C-alpha cells in the first residue's frame, strides 16, 4: 500500500518538471535568436572610468581649485567646469556603446556565416545527388559513343588494309580478260580511316570539349562523334572526361565555376610556350572550396594526380595546334568550355600559372 504522505510531493515534483520543460525554449542552433545582452566587461569598464573621473573632478574642484570669489567671469568658469565634468563622461560612454555595437555585429556576422555554411552544405548534398544521376547517364552515353566510333574505325581500317595472309582461291582455267585502258587510275590501298575523315571544324571541336549539355543534346553528341574521329581531339576529350568524372566525385562541377575571362592574346602566349606569371590571367578560378578540394586530391590521390597531369599535357599540345588556325572569337569560345575550366582549375593546382 502506497504511502499517502508521498503522493503530494511526487505530484508537485512532476508538475514542477513539466512547468520547467514548458518554460525552457527549444534551441535552434545557428538559427536561434541572439540572447539579450546583459552587463558586459565593456559597461563595467565604462562605469569604473566614469566613477574615477567624477571622483577626480570632485576632489579637484572642491579641495584643490582656488576660490574665485566674485571675480568677473565666474559664470563662464562654472560653464567650463560643467563641460569638464560632462564631456569626458559622454566620450567614455560613446566609446563603450561603439565597442558593444562592434561586438554584437561581429557575433551576428559569425552566426550568419554559420547559417550560410549550413544552408550551402544541405543544398550541396541535394544537388550532388541529382547531378550524380545525370552524370552517370551522360557518362554511359559517352562511353557508348566512344565504343561505337572505335568499332567503326577498326572496321574501316580492316576493310582498307590488304590481307596478305588471306587464302587465295584456286586457279581456274584462263579466261579472256578485257584489256584495261591505259589511263585507268591506280587504286590506293592501305588508306587509313583518319585520312578519309573530313577535317574537324573549330565549332565541332569546341562543342565537343564542352560535352553534351544533357542526355538529349543531339547536336552535342554529333560534335563529340566527329571529334572522336580526330586522333588529337579524341585523346583530349578522353583525358577531359576522366578528370571531370574524378572531380565530380568531390562535388566539383565545371558549371558551378565562374572564372575570370582572359584575353585571347594571353591564350596565344600560352600556346606559344609562355608559362608562369605571364599567363597568370588564365588561372581565373577563384572558388576557394573547389581549389582546396582539388589541391588535397592532387596531393593524396596518385591516380587523380596522374590523370590531371596527363590532361594538362594533352590540353597543352592540342591547344597549341588549335591556336594556329583559330580566330580570337573561337579561342574565347573554347575558353568558356568545361574542358577549359578544368584546365584553369588543375593548372592552378599544378602551379602552371605561378
């Protein structure tokens, strides 16, 4: 049987606990309202200085100041005395107010920065999930295009190459052969598929380096197929695809970067062999998080480092060939592609512009 004397105490404790739980506000972290500021060390120092000044003026004017009596200018002396007492006090409290406002602004700035970082992290996680699905679809279609182009090239090369080891048909009875005309042209055997392919235009080259925008970008895939038939362009496209895939694993996407544009003259200097501070405007990537992630990956991941250096070498050689025939407008268009942005980012990490 329960003790009836303990029931009221239990009820009172429970009620008090419920009341405390209801009165305690829920913490919202970085989104919580700033707490009402009480008396801080700034106000304490201001009060101490005010008291010291008042005591000092009181001692001076009461005990140390000479008796002026009824001399002329006694009223003016009183005004000066009042100003000597009040003005320093006002200056002390103006300074205290300014210091407190500065501290509050600094704390508010820190809270705001923390909130922005939290929002950016949450939105970045959501966007990364969506982009991963799109990138997988694009990568799959790119691989299919590359495989199809390679099969076509192999088939054309096999058709154009004479098979010396192929079994010849058994000789039959000689038959009358029509005399061939003397001016009949000789058939060229052993022609490579790359020799018969049409030269790659600058428009298709730049569009291929930007890669298809979506899985339904037929024009982009058409330009990519044409670029993959060119040996130099195909090597650069493959190297760019590798580094873009590796960068996307860290959430670095070229569409998010907004680099500073460099003049075509600077790009031509790079194509002619200039390096270092001369072509520093080409490293126009300013995104600190992307640079930090890429630098860390470059130091820690040997596979990423090898892929990045291979891509930089291929871009250097291919762009040097492209620059000889390209106009300033075509160079500016190429500089705005995803491949060029990857070059700017990885070039800064590799010290190309230092």
